[in-house]
C-alpha cells in the first residue's frame, strides 16, 4: 500500500492562486458578455432611431413636394424660404 503524502504549502498556494485567477477570469468573461449584450441593445436602439428619422425626413420631403410642387428643394431654415433646387 502506498503511503499518504501531503502537498507542500507552496504547492497548495500555487493551486489556490490558479483557482482564484480562473474565478476572476470567469467573472471578467461574464462582464464582457454582458457589455456586448448591452452594446448590441444600444446599437439596435440607435438603428431604430436612425430609421425613424429617415422616415420622418421622407415624410416631410413628400409633404413639401406636394405642397410646393418642387421635386428637389433648397431650404433656408433661417428665413423660411423654399426654392426649387
């Protein structure tokens, strides 16, 4: 029968340090995954906002074309002048 042996304290400390670092790595990877999810959510919200702005822009352009009869217009927002471009 083999005789029981014990690890030296230095060996135990090294193994514990590696285990602790693995836990920290897992926590960091979880934080990165969460940050990626949050970034994806923010990006989607920005894309949705951009699309709504484009739709509003198209809508007002169509209204101005109908009202003033111009296909392309030049707007001076300071004076309110609208001319055909």
